[in-house]
C-alpha cells in the first residue's frame, strides 16, 4: 500500500468535530445497508454495524496505527455513501480498503468516488442471492459462558433474519420459579463482557425471552432424549453443544436422534474420529455430509493460525507452547476436592500449573505440526483473556523486525486476518483484549528472536474470541457464504 500522510490540521478540535460528524453520518447508511441489503461494512476488518460514533472513529485510528498509513473519515464516508446508493446483494464489504484503493489507484485513473466504488462491487449490483435459501434454526444446548456469548453473537448478527436464527436454549431444570428471569438476567449482564447491547424481555407464559426482537424458547431437559424440537416449530436445526458433557461421536449423536435436529457442533476438543476444526485453518475439510464437528479448544484456535503463518514463511522445526490461561468454571473458588491434579486449589488466589492438550491437538488441524510441539498450562487469577507463549525453532535465521513485519502483513492482508490481530503497543495488558473477535492477537513488542530461535507471544480472549470462531464454523455448516469485497487479487 502506498504510504500516504495527511497534513496536520491547524485546529485539532475543529478537525475532530468534522470527522465526528462524518462518523455520525455513516451510522444510518451502515444500518440501511445491513437491514435492507444484508450488507455488512467494515474498516480493515473492524465491523461498523451497530457501532457508536466513537467506535467508528477508533476503527479508523486502528488503521493509522497498525497499517502505518493514513485513513480518515473524510475518505471512507464518500465510499459508504456511494455503497448505500446502490442496489446490492448480500456481502461483506470493507469500505476502508476500497477507500484506500481509491486514494492510491482511483484518483490516478481520474475517476470519481462513485465510479470507483461501482467498479469494485460491479457484480454485486442488482444481485439478490442470499447466503442461505431460508433461515437456519440454531439451538444452544447449555447456557454457560460460551452459550451466552454465542447467544449474543447470534442475536447481534441476525440482521434481517435471513441467515441464522437462534430459536432455543436448553438448560437443566432447576425447580425454581424465577429460573427464566435469572437466565435472561445472566444474558443481560456480564461481569466480564459488560451489558448486552439491546433489550431483553421475559415471556414466562411462553417460557421464552425476547432479545432485540428474537424470541428464544428456554427448554428444560435433563438429556437430549427428552426433547422433540418440532413441538417448538424448530426444524433442520444445528445444535451447538456448550456443555462438554459428550465429546465423542456416540455421545453427541444423541442430539441427532432428536426430531428437528440435523447437525451438531461441539465447543470443546472432539475425541475419536470427530473432525476438529479451527476456522481459517482447516474449515475446508467441512463437507455437507458432516453431521457432527468439533470447534476444538480456545487455545488450539489461538495457536494454530500463528503457527501456520510462521511455518509457511520460516518453517517450524519444533517448539514448546506455554499457555498462561484465565481461570475457568472447572476450577474451585476456594480449596475443595477436584478430580484433576491441582485444580482443587482456589482459582482466584493461585497460579495453578495444569495440563493442556492444545499443543498436541494442533497436529489434528495442522498435520505438519504433528509431533513437533510440547505444551503446558498455567491457570492464573484473571477471569478472561489468556496468552500463548510459543518458543519455536525455525528453519532459518531471522530477526525481530522481519518476523514482526511478516506477521503484521499476515494480520492485515492475508486470509488469516480474521484469526490474527496485531498489536504494536508496548503498554497493552490482558484486559485490553476483552471482546476481541480474533482467535489471537500477535504482540509484536514482546517478540524475541535469536538466530533461528524465536519466542512469540499471542493474547486471546478465550471466551469471546473463541465464540466468534465457533460462529464462523456455524455459518459454514449452515451454508452461509458471504461474498467478500473488495475481491482478493
């Protein structure tokens, strides 16, 4: 990308107010595109749908910091305005990349913004094809940390309702009269991820809650065998099992025996012959015939993308992965009996050395890593966001600068840009990455290289970032396939 620098404004405050007004003007245009055309707009991968003025401005700032180039609201607003004036089919459109393309190419060609935008989405104009033929029903089996975050994602991404529709959540009966209210309250308020963006109302007569207009049935059952989903108007559904109770084909097949269910996704590492899928790495292995798929673990999702990227360029000979992991519900708040080693000790008071199968599991999604990695984990007293530290022996000598620049380009311009984010700040800490939608965030300031030996640090939101990866698999299994613009060269 050609380097461009914008002149320093004579009055920073006046410049801010102008850009603020432009960001405000983008909001109805972005909303119109989303609700009327099912078009999601982005600024270098950062979604603009349902964002505030300041969030839109922060997305522009991200490009200036990480892309090492200028991108302002003065450039993107005309692009979004031009897109909103077109009759477009369903797609994901990166207005930031189109804006940069116009500044570096379109102007040199002597064309207007409107003409350039039309040229970038020409085959989308007048298109009416949707990602799926009809909405696909989704059931969340289990409503814990991942279940509730998946619910937030499905509700947020419902758009016009043409793609995935969350129809029900399944929980164990508690016998309490206020159970439904408490379940809805846990979705509304989250100590880590904050308030739900929208409104939630409870309909006790229908045993459901309504979130942003989406009615979601709450089904109480102790096992899959108790449920006939067709009684709730649910058909051909995909069940997302968040319980981890069953991790093999036999156990998860119980869902397939339920009327109304067609496919199952497990949000934990699968055992036996189950395909373990990390979206962006081996999702191409998903076939129409697959009825049960595992989304692997949050740590496998975090380390597989950077390992693939580094192996492609430098060849990974061997290495060790140490995971510094936030504590989870599987640990005890205070010292108490636990069947696993060390996990019985108080999670908020201790660093707990434990095992992880992620390093070994990477071999299932990246066969070239089979037998090359060892791994361990330390649970630490933070509720969310973890870090993977990868000590790698590479196939050739390199430098910190070369590795960082390569990973920056991968994060911004490669097919892995939804999986790998990039940080160049020396001041970031774990809480800065709560809510990250990437599988991992590469910390360039922490990189260490000595000849062919490299130490790589990657943060990851082990709850929300992982849920986003699961949602991408869910879309693929449902046949949701968005056209991406501008098209890859």
